[in-house]
DNA sequence: AGGCTAAATGTGACCGCTAACATGAACAGG
DNA sequence: CCTGTTCATGTTAGCGGTCACATTTAGCCT
C-alpha cells in the first residue's frame, strides 16, 4: 500500500511550502484565495488527511477525552455516554471510552492509567459509587474531571440529578395519597444515588410523622422480584413502596402479579428512572424521570468549558420529574379494600 | 504546571541514553537488569508516562480502533460496544466510539471521516442497515472493518446472528403449538436483521403450508403498542404473533392487556432479543435470545486477528436460542376458547 | 521612482519517540 | 597479547505536523 501523503507531498503538488499547506489546514486568514484553492485541490487529488498524532505531538494537545463508565449495560450510562460523545465531537474532540468495574480498585486504576497514557484532556466519570471517585481524582493530576450523578462536592465539576428531591417527591406523592406504611427499597449503600434517594425518602417520612423502613437492594431486576415475593404484606397494612430504580420496580410488580396482589388496589408502587418499558408494564409505573440526554449534554458542556478555559459554573443539578401513572392510587381506609 | 517528563529527562536521571530508556519501555531483551531497574526507578520518581502521540508518529501505528454505532440507546449496541472495548483494551488497543444516525448518509460519512482522521487501524460497525455498510466500506480504504449483525457477505469480516434461523425457530414454535394464522410484525425493511427474520418466518410458514402475513414495524415500543391496539383480532381466528424484537413485543403485550385479550389464552406472542425485562413482563415473553456479549467478543477477536495478521476465519455466526416462557401456548381448536 | 508598511509565503528547529546504525566493553580463542 | 564476537549502550535521523522568525511580494503615499 502506498504511504499516506503528508504536508510536504501536498506542498510539492501545489508548488508552495509545507508551511503554506499547514496554514490552509488551520484556516490562517493571511492566505491568498488563489493559493488556498490550489492547495485544497492538491490535498483532494492526493487524498491527503492530516496526521493527528503529529499534530498532537507538536501542539501537546491530543483532543482526546475519556469516559470512564461502570461495567454494566444499563441504559442510563450508555445513554449518557452516547450523548456526551456527540457533544464532544461537535467541538472536535475524540472520545475514548473505558469500561470498568467500579467495585474493583485495580480495574478502576487500570482504566484510568489506560486513558492517561493517551493524554486525555478531560475525563467524564459515570461510576456513581462513592469510593471510585476519590481514587480517580487523585490519579488524574491536573486533568479536569466531571462526574455524572455521582459524588457531589462544591469544588469540582459535577452534574447530578437531585436524588434527594426525587426521593422526597416520590415519598410525598405516596403520603399525599394517604399511605402511612411506606417502605423504601434502596440501591446499594455505596452508591451516591442510592443514599441520596433514601435520604429524601427518610426526611419526608419523618416530616410526615411516619416511620421510615428501608430494605437494601442492588438495582437488579431479579432482586426487585425476589423482594416482592418475600416481603410480608399481612402484618401491618403495608400499602406502598418507593423503589429506588425502575428495574427493581418492574421485578417487584411482577412478583405482585404472581402473588395475586393488586397494584394499585392493595399496594402502590413508585419507581425511579422512567425507563421506556416503565410506561408499558402492568400496571404502568409511576416513577421519577431522569433525563439522561440532558445529563450527558450538560456534563460535556461543563467539561469542555473547563478545558477551553471558559469560566462558567461548575455544578449542575437536574430535578427529576414525577411521572404519575397507574401503579399508585389512594390508600384504602385502615385495612385494604 | 511543570511539563511532563520525556525520555530524555528519564535518561538524565538514570544516567543512560534516551535510547536505553526506550529499550526499557519496549522490553528489549538485551538490557542489563541493573540498568533496567535504575531506569525504572527514574521513571517512577519523575512520574514519567510515555507519550503515545509521539510513539504513534514514529511507528505510524496508532493502536486505535473505531466503533461506529447507530444513534440509539438500545441495549444491544451498547452492550456489544462495551464488550468490544474490554476485549480491545486487553490487547492494548484504544477504542474511540462514534455515534451516528445510519439513515443519514452525511452523518455516517462525517462519523467515518472523524475516525479516519485519528488513524484508526480497525473499525467495528454496529449499524445494521443495508445502506450504511456499503458507504462505509468504500470510505475506509484498507482499514479492516468488522460488521456486527449486519450485512452478510462471504468476503468480509462479519459476526452475525443467524436471524433467518431465529425467525424460523420462532415461527416453527408457533406452528408446533398448532397455530395456523401467525402474523409477523417486522422491523424496518432496510435493516438486515429485519429482512432476515422476516425471511425465516416466511419460509417456515410456506413450508408448513400457511400463508405469511407481515406488518412492518420500526422496533419501537410505542409502535408495538399501537399495532397491538389496532390489529383486528376478530376476523379470522388470528391466534399468534411473531414480533421482530422484544421492545415491540412488550408494547404489544401491553395493548393486549388493555384490550382484555388473554395472552397466551387467546393470542400467543413470541419476541426476539431476550431483554432482561422480557422475563418479567406479563406474561413473561417467549423470545429468541441474542448473546450480545459473545457477539461483541467475537467481532473484536476477528478484527484483531485481521489487524495483527493472524489468519483465522472471517465470518462468524451465532444461533439465537429459543427461550420458552408463558406468552405462548397451544392454539385453541378452530375458534378461540 | 523611492521608500515604507502590510500581506503572503518560505526556512529551520522542535515536539517525544523509535529504527538503524555506530561504538565501546567484555570475553573467548589462538 | 591481539583479534573476532557478542552484549550493552550511545548517536543520528526521521515520523508529520507547528511555531517563531526570515524573506519576498504587493500596495500605497509622496
């Protein structure tokens, strides 16, 4: 295969110096239109493509961004990553993704090391566990890092969903419907989203003079299902569940159907995320919508502003919307209908 | 910020020449252990990190791979991309993803151009539309391309699910249960997966002496739902649907519930994909499982073999598994129960 | 026409790394 | 003790761009 042409080849073909070619590439203003078109023609005929490695070397600027994403196929992270990539590309940046297992410190470190070798100029982290974030911030040196829906600190770039207010809204909705015994099925304790949602739940329960009760889950569909099968619904007029994500909620609803318990007749259920499926399950799930696209876009915008030295805010917070569907209804008086 | 150290800095610190440092980096055999550890120490204390742009320039080898993925947040593509990335990283390659809208030729071209500028050494395409693939193969020159579950040709790298046999198995399952009027709700015509599944369906229907009938869908949940609401179930003892993906099937099941039509009592439904939710919808969906992880791994393995010059096969095909759940049952005699 | 300024283009060095070749030290055999 | 090998290391050039600066050309005024 014949080697790729470089600026010198183009220069010869266009009868100009290599620097002139470089000027054309970089849209330098002081170049005669006539020369410019001659160079452009030469580039076209030779099939010239600038070598980004060479440019990166000369400028010490790689135009690369990294996305560190947790090791799952959940739609949330995938969607955020996807939209971040689009936003970055629009600004001429390349996005290198790197999947990690956030519970394994070695995996996290290897992932970062991998990205740092590349010379990334910014990093987005979609790994919403408390531990991982600290490790990451230490390793990247002066590379800006934006976290998505994760650690929440005033001094760092972060876009997050206001999980506290989401948890609170979910709970308040159930309280408003007259429910008294509301149980929260949470995510794992070491996820920031999880603790914030639980905190919103707890605060709202206490404010309403109710007793919070939390069952720890792990985001998994199968776990929601299992808890749904096991939970004791006889003892004390248990009438509502706020479940920390839709996947567990979908599993939970399935368990209710299997047990012949009517939702929302006997039990009301609120989820969190608003997956597409949530509107089509049985019954359609009341939930809190997270706008992953918006989250991804804002995160990338924060990161790019930081890289390009624009001032701007460092924190951004999205409020999830309560989407009321059929899985919640007013509580029956004292005992179930 | 102090500039990143380079090999010369390390060389000075270790009192060797820069080339010796380079040799240590590249694990050259002829280096005295004593010298090597001295260099290693110097690198450690200076916090040296090799500059990949410089290496790429010197070697004309970027170690970059591209993934072109269609513009959706479906779990299939996300999962495949994710597993391809892991496999590539294990071999020291970097993966740059690029989301495109495969129905928009400009978007496809821009995406490829973006990746080609980087100097990718291989490309994986997860954009299962007929048109896109041809455009892509033309643009990449001699860069190897692997397609996932897409165009299927004997002369190119490709991993695909045997959609024909999947469509056939789904249909045969319904035929075996005694259904006579089986309708297929397909994906869009310009997707290869779509036409292959439909072909499997049609062939099996004809073999069984039945009349195929296809309604064209578009993969969307909402479309499955809409078709489910609109479809005429009275006229001719319509008793079974083979739906080209689980998302549409989930929407369809929802419509059946809303219309009070019992599944599988009156109508049997088979999907395709085996999403996690499919096992937890109502009723749990009979479907064909696609192993996205395996698909991603095999695709990357094919691509890397090609890049690294190993011989090996060029085509790989996975057979989807029929997963029988509760949404299918034997047909009632003549008219519905 | 001469002289001055601005616009357009050319020249050389350098970014950090590796390949190819050159050199030096250590050691063997005669 | 000298030469021929081998091993370990050093030296130089070049990958394909960009920058800083040098040079040429063009435009304008007097």
